[in-house]
């Protein structure tokens, strides 16, 4: 009960949403808008409820004029299992909503028109969110899949590239299917801005990932994955090989053929606490 109240206190209504509500009332489309917002609200609350179950830090749940966002203060160091559950918790809500709507319609409690509208909105929000475009759920699933095999910055950059390609295809489809649909182009504009922002701040996102790994919650590591490096390799380039869900012992092969090792926390300590951002791995052997 307390968690539910806590989630409700984090709901934020974008100021422009009230403008959309006023326009819907003026044009006699308030019920349609209410149904759409209900679908979006339940979808986002699904994400938030799953995140709350895993004790994630939830910043806010925003309802926008064209959708919703559940913002988490997490930076890629929760387990891939938890992240997958949280991402899928939104789309899963659409399944039971379909069942409830059909049940109410079958019982004669909801007219066919409103049942059809609700099904339309429900399916539209579900399919749109599953598009492989960041920051939609489909884009986040792409990031998670890539994270199973690739280092964090590589998986992140490839997610941005795949999202840009998918968004381009989506834009072409809209141009042929309905080029004058203003609300869709507003959403496309939001996605373009989100992708540009993610690309522009990709280095910051990576540093936050490392900081959270060093200072914060390291989550559950699914795999021990040693990194074989030379003593001349820079610390920053080794850190760029760090992968989500993996613990990294660092094996250093020295020039004389002798092997030494460092724990990943020692590398992170050198980077953040000692400010050895340009140091070579061989130099760190003399510090620890």
C-alpha cells in the first residue's frame, strides 16, 4: 500500500497536457482522450511497479501530451534480468486490459463503439512502444540484447544507430501512409530529439555507468569475464571494455611475459579517486 502511494506521488502532468485536454473538451473528444491517457497511464505504472518491486530509484512518472515516461535513477548496473522485467512490465499491461475490455463489452456494460476505441488505443500504444527505437520499450530491449555480448559503450552506440535506422524507416512509412497526421509528427520530433540527446550525451551516459558501478549499486553479476590487456594499454580504453552484468578481473601481460592482475574496483578507484584518467595499466601495478 505504501509503495502504491509512493508511486502516485511521483506522477507528473506536463503543462501542455492540460492544453490538449482543453482542446479535447472543446472538440467533444474528451472521452477518447481519457481512454488513451488511461492506457498510457497503466502502461507507465506497469514499468514503475516492477521497478518499485526491485527497489529501483524512481524519479517521476510523466504523462505527456503524446505519451508517457517512467524515469528511473538507474544507470545500467542493475541485473539484465531486472531490467528486462521492468521494460516488459509496460507492454504486459496491455494483455489484461484487452481481457477486461472484452469482458465488460460481453457483459453489456460497455457499448461496442467505446470498446472498439479502447482496443484501437490499446493496440496502437503497444505496437508503437515495441518499435526498436530508443527510448521506446523496443529500443531498450535492443540495448539489453546487445548488452549480453558487447561492452557498454559499444552496445549503447549500436542501439542509437539501430534506433536511427528504424526511425528513418518509420518516417518513410508515415509519409506514404498519412503524411498530414500532426500528432504523429510531433511524436517523431520527440524521438529525433531523444536520439540526438542520447548520442550527444553518450560519453556522459558511459561515465554514469562507471560511477554507479564504483560508488553505487553493482547489481548481480551473471558472469566472471576476465579482460586480457597489455601493460601499455590506457586505463580509459580498458574501462570501455566493461560489460553490463559481468565482473571483470583484469589480467595484464607484462613485457617480460609475466602475468599480473588487478581487480576492476582498483581500476575504477584509479580513474575516479586517484584521477589517473590517462594512466597506462602497467603504471597501476605499482600503485596497488
